C-alpha cells in the first residue's frame, strides 16, 4: 500500500469500464441471478415498446448450448440515424454509452420499465459477443460488439417491410465463469409471468436444444395469475369470489394505471406479488404500502358504516386484516423511482397515496355491494386476531416452561462481549466439535457461537408447539431474541448477521436446508431484512510447494490444480467436518471477515419460495422425487460410481 496519496492515485473509468469493473452494481452480482438479469434488461425494452402501443409480439430464443440468447420484437426498431451530438448512429450510442436512451422524457415512452438508459449498454459491456439487428425505414441494419466495443460500423442490409429489433448476446465467461449457462426453465417462467401482467401481448420461447416453441398469451391478465397461484400452492379461498380493479388515472402528473386482484384464503400468510410498469418488484415499495393501507381502511370503514365491531377486549391489528390475503398488484406510472438498477423496490413517495386513493373507495363499494362477502372477511379478521393472541399465549407458556432452572440464553451459546447488535454476528454450527474450534478461533468481542446437535426438526412438517419444544430450534429462538412468527421483530435481533456454518458435505447441506426451512416459516422477516447468511467452509486444503489453496468443492479443487500445478506434486487434504480444522485454520478461511465468503439468503418471490418449500420439505414425497429425477438428469444406480 502506497504511503503517499495523491492525484495520480485517482482512477477515472470511462465508457463501459465501470460496468466491467463493478458488474454487481448494475446487475446485483455475477451469479445465476445476475446472469438472468441480463435477459430482463433486453426483454424489458421490448416490453416497453408493446406497453406504449408499438408492437404486440416478443420472441425469445435460447441456443442449444444454453450460452446465447436472442430477443426479437415487432416494435419501431432502435433509431439508426446519426445522433446530433455524438456523430455516430443512435443505436451505437445506446449500446456503448451509459445513461443514453429515449426514456428520460415522455415524448417517446409514456410508461416504461427501463428508465436509466443503462440496461442495453450494461448487457453489451458484459457480453463476449452481442449483435443487434434492426428492421426500420425499409431496411435491415446490423452491428456487432465484443465486450462493449463495436466490431465495425452499422451496416445497411437488404430491404424489408418488417419493423422491430433483434438482440443476440453471449455473456462473457471472464465475468460469469466458463460454466455459466442460461436456465431454460427460468426463462420460461419469466415470460409466462410477464404474459399475465401484459395481457394481450404474445410472448414466445424457443429452446433450440429441444426444438420446442412455447406461446404465452393471457387475455384475462392478473386475475388469471391469481387463480393459477392459488391452484399451484393448493390454497383454498375463504370467500366465494375475488375483488378486481382496473383504474386509469386522468391526472397527467400523477397519471398511470392501477390493476389489483385480491382474495382472502384459508392460509395464514399474506402473499403479495407486485409489479411496476410490468417489472416484478420482489421488495415491493410504496405502491404496496398504499395497497396494504387501503385494505385495512376499507375494512374498518365498512364496519363503521354498518355499525359492526369486534369482540370486546380483542385488539385487531392491520396484520390481522391481511392474514391469508392473496393478491396481485400491478402499477403503471410515468416516472417510477426504483431502488437500484435491479428495480426490486419502488420508492415514489406519491405512489402510496395514489394507490390508496384509487383502491380504498373501490374496495369499500365492493364490500357494500357484497355484504355477505364483507361479513366473511370481518369474521376472518376476528378469527386471525384470536388465533394470534392464542398463539402468543401458547408460545410464551412454552418458552417459560423451557427456561425453568436455566438462564435466559442457551447454555451452549458462547456469547460475544459487545452489546452493539449491529457490530455482532452469531455462527450457528454443527456439533460440539465444530463449536469448540469456532469458539477458539472467533473474535470474542463481536462473534458468538451456538453449536447444534445433529439434524434439527423439519419445521415444514411440525406444529408450532413441536418447534418450540425442540431443544435445538428453541436454543436458536432464544439466542436471537427477536421472537418468531407474527411477533418476530428484526429491531430486537441480538446480532447484525446470523450465519449458518455447516460442514461442506451432504449432511451439512441437509442441516442447512432444515434451518433455512425453519427461518423461512418462522423468521422470514430476517431474510427480508438481509440478516441471514450461509458460511462457505473449505472442503479441501491443497499444498503446492510453499503455497496453500482452499477449495469448497470438487470443481474448485480441479480448477486450482489445473491453474497452479505446474509440474508440482500436490498434497491434498480433505476435511471430514469443521471439527477437524484447528481453530486457526477455521478462523483464517471461514470466520475472519477479510478472508471468508458469505452468501446472503434472499427471497425474490414469496409465491415461488412458498411453493418450493412446500414441495421439497412437505409431507408429499412425490415432488421431491420429481426434483431429484430432474436434477440428476434421469441417472440410475447403474450410472453412479459407488
């Protein structure tokens, strides 16, 4: 590190260099999510054309090797004339310049999902090869790029009556890794979901490996999406029909469109799938805040109008009113303010009041016209409030019983000395042996260690009473201190990070999955708040001369040997578990922040996460068999080397 710090140490990144230098800033990461986000950036542009009345068909094609993807639409086509300032074709400007596009005003696009003018250029910067083909002004126009750099000028080709744009790109293996491949099932699901939000727009997906083409066209929109969601998750509505709203704003400044469909179910969780300008917003935002407020106020206003009240002494919260609520919210507006380029959350302050102002009176009218349904909803809310109070009483009783003769915190917990939760983290480890190594290697000031004994209870197949009586899960609950279920309060969490650190083997993976199931079912607020992480311990130690390398799996081991061997005979050690590592090794590879690798547990879509947990961890084994068969590619025992 240089002792002097001066102007010559300041790096100025130009053009698309910032994207290649820090890709995670633009696409959220270089894993599978980031890879597939590239598709969204290109498809979003085609959807924006259709959304504004310029085209009605979008086709996506995936190459047989899963590395190259093409998107073609029948919109107006990217402009090919010379840009007045840049003195190069507009399409070249768009694909090579950050913050260049036609969506910074409402002249060309009244509503759009792409707003910052970086999507196409980011995809171009992160692609080994990208080719654009434009059908416009009676001709075909083409230009090729490599890692964001033009490989020649824009070429004018044969005549055509067609209009639209086709973009084909191959992600750069230097960025995403040589093994990176698009997942056809993920592409299929994304296009399928989009067809509901953009009813009437035709989406096509061609998988060149199978030669199959699928068509997605939904003329009933999000109402059909709600019905499918209920059917897929096996949830029964508790009211006879759903509420539907399609509302157009006339005010140009606050203008837009709101589509809502909702129903109450026999489930206990609130499930909301939200969109802004057709872009899914997994972290929701101000439009969903307005939606939730409108539902609660509509119920209370209905009760006030009809002089209804809840049982005396029963405290009903807004969460009780939304228990079992199953809904889709789609909001279109001219100037959305997303949180980051991945557009996971809407931040427009006026969206909350706009959505509430449109939805609340419409929902009140529906209640007043269908009083039998409204009364069912009121009864459902009161039942939820009673159940919540009973659950809290039962949970308190079980926890109190478990604490008799014991300290408030679990006896095996090695607590850290700091009392500032944001600076602290807890490692939940597998077994006393691993716990011993972790205790010796930790930073006593900021790192706590809680060892668990064996495989924990499968929370998906257990009642709340069994979960609370289970010693291992009860220890986790008491150590974290934030409560569970509806009472889970992230602000009361004793640690800034909760890290699951298990052995790098199948048994360790199984325990991790069981714990993730527990956290999803009873502490999903920690996941939404970004507090839950997975540690990544090494499985192999590879000594090559005086150099030592660490690998977490067989693939990493083979890559290290291929890259660094150079006629040196390797000495390879395989750890059977964390307990085999001495404290120094465990700390240096897995616990010290400057050396370790942590994976943050996220949840992009509650519907999909809920379905996956139910299918893979529930009592019905049929879905697990199907998942295993798909992941193994139909292998039989004869194919395995055992």
